[in-house]
């Protein structure tokens, strides 16, 4: 099973990806590959969206300004985020990661537009 995810690169670029979510193991492997890390952590955002980031990135990678701004729209106290960010949906009943729906993709893209194009959120 292939699932949709959105990736935000350190330069602020965003892209829609398809990742293998046949099993939780293949999904986790795809997430590690896309984020480029050994360990990752999750930032829970509203509307059944999770943001996955490199757990050790803040010590080894430059701050991702756009990703930090995007997360602070909903979580103002969010600490700085570094490296690549990967947005996935979340099943509200199980808490399991899943592909982004069209509505969730639109929500994340709107966060990106507000932060990158209009530069409204300071970090």
C-alpha cells in the first residue's frame, strides 16, 4: 500500500511523496529514509496531521525555518526544528500514522503558503 506524505526540505521546498506503508515496518523505514535520520520524533498538529522530524537534528543540522514556522501556527511554543520534516495523517481512533487525505494535504499546503510566501511567523 502506498500512502501520501508531504516533505519540507531545509531550504523550504515542499513536495508530495508516496511512501510504502504496506506494514508499520516499511512505513518506518520509508520515514527514516525521507527524513535522513536514525531516530525521529513526532509533533502532533491539529486536524489529524503529524509532523515527523529528526530527533537528533537540532544538534547536527541547520534549523529549518519554514518547518518551525509551520508547526508554530498551531503549536506556538514549539521549539526549533532542524532538517527535513515529513507530514503524515493520523488515524484519530488508533493514533496510527496514515496517508494524508486531500483535505489534510490542503491544510499543510496552506500552512506552508502562510509561512513561506507571506513570511508572517517569526522564529
